C-alpha cells in the first residue's frame, strides 16, 4: 500500500492543479461559511504565498483538526444536495489536497469563542496546533505550493499566465456573489476591491466602468428555470470568446449547448466571427440537474436541456429586441411616445403613444392586430429613384416567443402550474394597445416625420428624437419579410410585360445558378437560358421599380460581400442579399406616407434596431444629449 502522504499527493493532483485551484477552493469555502468579506492576497502569482481571509462562521476546535481529513465535509449528506442553491463544497477533498502539497497555516475562530485555533500542516502532517488570538472567521495562508512535488511546480506557467487563471477564478466567484465584498491583491497591488453591491454594479466593478452602457438586462421566470443577468449590446461584441459567463445556481459552468442558445439569440445581430458578452444566472431546482458528473469540472447536465435551451434563447432575444427602447422612453410611465404636431385650428391633443415596458416585439398577436388597424397607409406613390417602399404583408410571427409559449403550455398540460402563461397573455394584450398607438399617425402629425438629406428619417419622441437610417431600416424590413416568404413559400411576383434577358459573366452565372430555386421561391421568375444568360419574367413585388438586371447586380454584390465570410450562401443568405439588393437607397426621396410605413414596419420587425448585417438602424438623441451639446 502507498504511504498516506503519497496517496494524498496523487489525489491532490486531481483537485489542485495550480495556484488558481487553491484560490477557488478556499474562496468557495469562505462563501459557504457565510462570510461577508473575502480577501485574497497573492505573492508571485501564488507560487510563494496565497492567503484567503474571511469573516465567516469559523470552525470549532474539533473541526479545525478534522477539516484536513479526506472526506471530512460538513456540508453534504446525499448526492441530491449537489448543486443545491447554497453550498459549493461537497466532497471534503479540498483542504486535504491542499495540505498534501503545501505548507499551510490556518487560524480560525467562531464568533462566540474568545480564543481561536491555529493549525500548521505541511505535506499532510500536522506540525503545530494551539489556541491563538485572531479575528472572527478563518484565514488560510498557503506557502510554497507544490514544494514536495517538483514536477508540478515546474509545470506552472509564467506569472502572467498563472495570474490570468487566478483572476478568472476570482471573477467567476465574485460575479454571482455581488452581495459579498471581495478583494484581490498581487505583490502588494490592489487588483480588485469590490464592495457589496447590486448585480449590475458588480459586473461593472469587475469588467470596468465602460460596461455600464453596454449591458442589456435579461429576466425570465418559468417553472423549470429562472434566468437573470445581462448580455452585452451587439455592437460591443468581441473578436474572442472571452467574456461569457454562465452560472447555474451561482456556480460557474461551461456549456457548449447553452452557449449556442445564446449565440442563436444574437443571430444576425453580430458581425461574423464576433462573440457577445454575457453574464447569465440560471436558477434550477437541483433535482432537475443530473448529478452524475465530475464535481470539479465545470460541465453540467440538465434533465430538460432542450427546454432550457429554448427558454434561454427566447428570453435573450426578447431582451435584445427591446433594449433600445429603454434609453429613449420612460419606463415608469405608460404613455411615453409623443408625436406633437401643430394644427392652427385645433387645440392640440398630442397623440400619446403608450409604450408598454413589457413591449414584446416577438409577439405575433400584436402584428396581427396592427394589420387590422384602421390607420393603414397605402404607399403606392412611387419615389423618384428606383425602389418603392411598399408595406410588406403583415406577418404572423413564429418567433422564439411562441416556442417559449409552447413550452410553458406543454408544462402546464403536464399538470404543472404556469403563472407565466398569464404574464404572456397580459403582455400580449398590453402590447396590442401600445402597438396600435405606437407610431399611429394622423393628419395632425404629418410634420412629425421628415427626411434628412434623403437618407434619414427623423422623428420626435418624448425624450428627444430618433434618426432612422432609411436604407438599413428597409433592409431589415425586407429581410424579415423574405424570411417569412421562404418559410411559407408564398413569394409574390410582379410579372414583366416583356421578359428581360440578363447576361452575366461566367463566375456570376455560376454563383447565381445555384441560387435560382431560392430566388424563385422569393418571388422571382427566372429561367436559365443558354450559357450565361437568364430570362427574367418577373421580380418580387417588393423590389418593384428596379430593372431585373439592376436588381440582380445588386443582389450579387451583396452575395459576394457576405460569401467572403460565410462560404456557400444558404437560403437565409439569399433572403439577406435580396433584402440588401432591393432596399431603398440613400438619395431616394420618401413621401411622408412612405416614411410612416417605413417606421411602422420597422417597429413591427422582430429585431428593429439592427440591419441584417448587424449595423444600427436607429439612433436616439435625448434632450440631455442636445442640452449637453448646447452646453446648457
Ligand atoms: P468541502 O468544502 O467539500 O466540505 P473542504 O475540504 O473544502 O471540503 O473543507 C472541509 C471542511 O472544512 C468544510 O466542510 C468546512 O466544515 C470546513 N471549512 C473549510 N473552510 C472553511 C472556512 N473558511 N470557514 C469555516 N469552515 C471551513
Ligand atoms: Mg470546499
């Protein structure tokens, strides 16, 4: 049999790989001990010293000796408690492992004891043990990590790399425990000094002040999971996957599957190859988590992974869909959008627009409702350049929201209670109201929309004004419309009186011939003819006003632009490129009806705030912004 010390050393390797693992284990213990302040002091990236000091409940005289025994945990009585909401430790291996590979001094005192206990242990052997004066709580000081395992010690990376790991572990624990104060010092320098604060403040405190304006709150309650936290606005996405934090019951986890759900929610909002910031906190009943996993690993299995996936994706998407409203409209008031207008003869009753804070752009009801709205505009008047902005058919959306709705329905039919259902209905009803009112325009408000340099549509809102990029807005509208057309196979064609023959170069022809089925599904009527020619008998109604040749040329431009990044275009790319190609251009004069319908339709979109390529469609100028410019 192996001597104990050796067995401990080997086992320690599993739990303690580097200084960062020591910090993680000691910080977790401090949190479990109910500390409110946790101090971490590190020298030489943890090689020579790691100190973790807490003001938690401390240990009794007996526990101060017992805690070094393997499996001496005081925290778990059955496997079900794994991932329970409150404790992090459960195996009673950390202290035994640390003591096997370092020189450890511990001081601990419970609040109601006068004297504390000091224990020195080295290579699993107790060297010293006596009463001592110390403050309430526990402090560990770990010296010369891996002093007796040279192979491990040599395996450590540069200080910079080891510090990176330490900071990572520190953040993974500090972020979900915003109510506790944390400090981290390295070689006498303060790296973090986080006071007890709100979750948002903690994120800002951890990542820097500039993150404050980047955060979009996410909040969702369902029967099986509640989701809280923040995602980063798409425009701040990074080229690398670093800042993505997912927590389950306050425990940091890695899940490729759930990460995918979040990425999906950001779909077509992000430039290719960029990764959104997120810190999301999931709370799940522990019994819905598979406990058959390796506890020190950060992977996790859920019993109902697909439902969690759908919920996560839906609620992130919904938050993204509405975040841009937040800064420009008052959340605490019902009626916030206000298109004042001047009328000589009438007492002006500003058409107030109620924007409900529960505004839900994914709700299908609202868009249906709007289609029967009496204030529908015909925008048959054509503009002086090419494309017309015609209202695309109102859509009944099959958004993620429906998916979520369906899940809750399903849970309900399984006999579970689902109060969220009511919320959905209420949100839907409130939305109908707000949507009906939102951007409702009558004669009195004709002047409320105007075109700036034939590029932007400007309109007043309560808190200032918004400027809409007409081209990008139209791209968004057409893109979502074309996606719908593809899903429902009902593209409408505007037949030409005389078929047009379009000649393409060989490479363009090769590119387009693979896309002809999709194009025809979108409303084209195209046939290949001869080597490099196409016969075009009709184009999608939405793209009226452009010649087939011009339209296809623009379409190809866009395909090539995107193909550089994503390879062979799929159906959705075809829809995107067609939207880019057939959208209204800068320089196009828009009649007020056209502008109205543009605004109207933009806000009916699933993702109104971004073009299909992820660029902003709307910019808000608040009165404060203007005041500032005027140095008021
Ligand atoms: P685990 O955390 O899995 O229970 P550990 O080896 O990390 O196992 O700790 C062993 C035991 O030591 C804990 O169950 C706890 O009773 C005690 N302990 C460790 N750290 C602290 C601390 N900072 N404050 C109070 N008790 C502690
Ligand atoms: Mg522990």
